[in-house]
């Protein structure tokens, strides 16, 4: 059923109502249209057309029979390995994604090139003890630590390393080595908002620490890497990660001796590198709506400790297969869709920052209506409106349509947002963002950024759920007559960030551009 046909009866009723309400007085077309628009955005009018069902059915059938996300991710992790930005493996991954999209029929696939300073690890040791009795611990350097660091000092234990922990000990941190948890481990802090490892490092620098050691929260001796820089540039102190068990052992020794020293020695590389985002565009077919752009993106790059199957193979290779689905089924969309694979996310959202910069330079930023980010999104069962309340009714109605095709779809709708992934540069520029809701395979969360992030964690059915459900949502959002979100003004963006409790984190990350 055509959307206008579906709602035409309502229009006649509205017009009659207006005439009666105004006593058949003359009304201008502007007033009438304003009144009708107000009525259309209420829950009385369906936001989506019922004829999405046949398309949803075709998408569902194609992915279940022909889905390629699982196979291509397996092939990439086997033949390429890790996908570190700026490395030879990173270059191979860029070409792999580019060629795969070309093979699916996208003749307009583009590289979006950028040059940045990138960090690469070399050596690191951490020794802890007292006097002449020091023990070496398994350790991994956190990205953007200095190219050379040789520091020592007394350890100060700041527990979970929340802002209040630093404030309480602010006069005791100078010249010390901070020990803190990467995640929240203390029962008294359960339910509190954690800080990113880079924000904990920024606080350590602020209060004069010589270095920071972060203890992982995952059992089994797992070491976690990732950036310790809020800006994507080199930091002034070394940052390193030890395992959960090492952190517990260090704290046990602290309790027994009351004072321990730490020695951190590391060397790293920081050099200019060349990297490329990969973009495949599905042009919109509507004369009125084709200029409106929906971007669906996820980062292709990974850290170098493993093959990055979970972070972010599940997101990026799902997007590649969604692009395949749209071409395979010859799906037409009113709005333009851009399928994007970002590089440099792990090293400071480098690729997405560059894309936003280019969109601003070209003036296209005004045409971007929504950015959907898939970062470690797996086994989709619903959608997160990213803080945009206006988007929730459309997502819910689309989900109800999906449930008619597959009753196992939970249609779980959330409305929250955060930082530290490729949606952030878009969000800070006023672009509404969204993401899917799902769950990781068993054991996958513990391998995030770690040496166990391998393909053996991936479950095909869960990856297929990503592709088929997100494809349905994407298709619907690209075709509904009125997409209920649009770019926010600078003031609206500021208020949105404050409302979502992101101001403090953005200040710590040096990304808050508004005057205090």
C-alpha cells in the first residue's frame, strides 16, 4: 500500500475538521499545511508503509540463503590477519574491502585518503617491588605512549580510577605511578559510569603522575591494548596494561608492604602514515529526497595483538554484506545510502574525523540526516536511537514490521549514547546517530582489544542477524516519507550533549568546544 494512499483518508478527515473548527472561515494554504504537519507527526499516523513487508521478506530470504559476512570475515582474518591502520596488513584490508564491494556491483566505490601520525608498539617492561627485589609482570603498552619512556616511582592505588578517586588523592599523585582498573571492579562503584582508559590517563597526567598502570578486568591473564590518548596524539607519560591476576597480586603485595615501587620501560614508534576509508554509495532515486544521506559505517581497522574478528570484524563485515544485499536485490531507496568502512578508529577516530571534515569542506554535512554506527555490534535484536527521542517511534514501528517477517526479532528499543567510536565526530557536528542492539558471542567481551580476538569466537547465525535486521531497518529509514531527525544547530548540539551527561568526558577528552 502506498503511503499517501494509506493516509489519504486521514487527510480528508483533517480538512473537514479544520473547516468545522474554523467555522468555514478562509484559511491560507500555509496554515493548513502547518496544521496537517503537526497532526502527521503524532502517533495517530503510521510512520512507515505496510508495503515494506515484501522487501523485508526478500532481505530475510537472501541473507539466510546467501549471506556472506561470516565467510568473508573468516577469509580476511585468515589471509590478512590483524588490520592495524598504517601497516601493510591495514593496506591489504583496505584493498580487500574495496574489491569486495566492487565485486558486489558498486562501480562508484571510493578510497577516501588521509595522512596522519600513527603509533606502533615496540618494547615494554613493567617491574614492581621494593629495594632490590623487583618482579617483572606480563604487560602490553597502551597506544600513544611516548616513543621512549624510562620512569620509576612509588605506586599509588586509585582503585577503579574514577574522577572522584583522582580528586580524593589529588595531592598525593605527583611523581607517583598510578595503578587503576580499566573497568569498574569495586562493589561500591557498581552502576556508576566508568571512564575510558584515555580519560584515566588524562587525569593521571593532570595531577602529575609519572606513569599509569591499568589492570584488566577479565580473568585468564588477558592483556588489553587500546589508546591512552584523548586526542589521538602522543601523551607525556607511559601507559600500560597488566592482567586482572597481576593487578590482584600487586594489590596483595601493597597490602602486605604498604609501599611498592614500579619501573616502566618502553619504546614505541610514531610516524606519518597513509590510510584510506572505503565508501560505496547507493544513490537515492527520489527527486525530493535523494540529496538526504544516511551513512552506515563501522571501523575496518583493528589492533595488532590478534585478528580483530570481534572488534570490529562483526560490524564492518556485516556492513559489507548489507551493501551486497542491496545490490543483489536491486533495492531502490528514496534517500542516498553510503556504506563506509573507517580506518584509524582505534588510534583516535582518525578516519571518521577525516570524513566529517571532508563533509564540512564540501558542504554535504547539511545533507547527512543520520549516521548508523556498528562497532562490535552482533546478533542484532533491536535498535538504539542514540539519544534522539524523535527517532524511537519510527524504529519501533519498523521493528513491528520486521516481527511480521521473523517473530524472533525482539524489537528492543533503547535511547542512549556515549563516546569513543566513529559516531562521535558526527554527533559532535550535530548529526543524529543510531546503532543496533544485540549481544556478543560467549567469551568475546573478554577478548576485546586482546590477543584472543580471533575468528573462532564468531557465530554465523548471529552475524546473519546483524545483516538481515539492520538491512531491513536501513531500507525503511531510507524510504519513509519523513525521517524524524535532522542535523542540530550548534546550540542544540551542546544542549544534547549536556542532556546525555557527556560534557565532563568531552572536557577530559579536550573535545568540548563551548565556553564555560
